[in-house]
């Protein structure tokens, strides 16, 4: 099975909002999910490489020169771009408590962003939610349901959504709400953010790392899974 990853440029600017786009982060866990469920992404969907496992696989096994993407950094950058371009945002996922906290934090920091709606990931009706998102006139939809559930929901509904940009964000809402903190910068600089998470959240993530990473590398080495790396050069000029 072949999965294509698109590397993103240094800068994500306002042109990213000019065409409808769906952007998924592609860490080893997401790639394993796509493989297990034999999901072939449509060309309108951008899957970018995320996580140290994917970075090292591309660099040392596939011999590809790859700038390391970190989904948390890209999502934070998109908040800044949304603020600069005065965009309307909708947040879907996690609990009402977390959503209310992240909305308070965003409104305090990003004065030009308008949050036009939110929905908990624990209780929702997809059809009604799609209508609610479309009626809100949101420009950007952040979906944080966790690996598997968020990809499934996006793939089932992205054609019916009128937003300009849809992003999968995993557990990012927890960080926006201040409920969790990222690894110290020195660990991030040495690609060890995963180790910090494994130690801090061992009971929740040990299967993901201790079983999922070997499974991912085994599939790559045995060529059961083929990763194709492409550069996505311009959000303004590249036709999807």
C-alpha cells in the first residue's frame, strides 16, 4: 500500500484560506490507521509528515531529505495566520470544559479571531453538526477527536462542509486549554517529545508507542507500506 506525504513550506500564509483544503497530520499512528483500514486519501486531502518516527523513517530508511514537521507548531502557526487574516473558527472535539477554556485563552490572545461555534466530541449528531458548522460561516474547522475517529469523521463529511480549511489536531485542544504542557524545548530540539509524553502519560499512550512504532517500521522495512514524499510548495499556486 502506498501513502503520500506532503511536506509543507516554511511559511503558511493567508493564501492557504483561498481554496477549500483538508489537512491531516501523518504521524506513525495515523499512518498505521490508514494502512489497517486500507484508506486511500483523495487528492484534495493533504497528509503531512509528523512525529519523530516518520521523520527518521524518511531520512534514514528512505533516504529522503525532510524538514521535520510538528503538528502542534503548525496548528499554532495557523492560529496566528487566522488572527492576521481575521478568520472565523469552529472547534470540534474533547469536552465542553476543555472547549470553554481554550476559547477563553484564544480570545484573550488573538483579538482578530472570531470563534463562531464549537461542539463536544463526546455527544454529537454528524448530520446536525455539519449543518451547524456550515451555518456558522466558519473559515477554519479544527477537529480533535483522536486518531481514527477524527480521520473517519473528516473523510466521511469533508465534501459536505463549506469551510475553507479542515484540520485534524488530535489532543491539541488540551494544550490550548492549558490542561497539558508540551515537553521542554531541549527535548523537542532533540526529537524527544515522544519520550516526554510516554513518561508523563504512560498508562494512556504506552501501546501507541511500544506497539505502534515497531509495527510502523516493520511495514516500511518489509515494503508492505510504501511512503511517497512530495513537496507541497505553494498554497497559492499549487492545484490539488
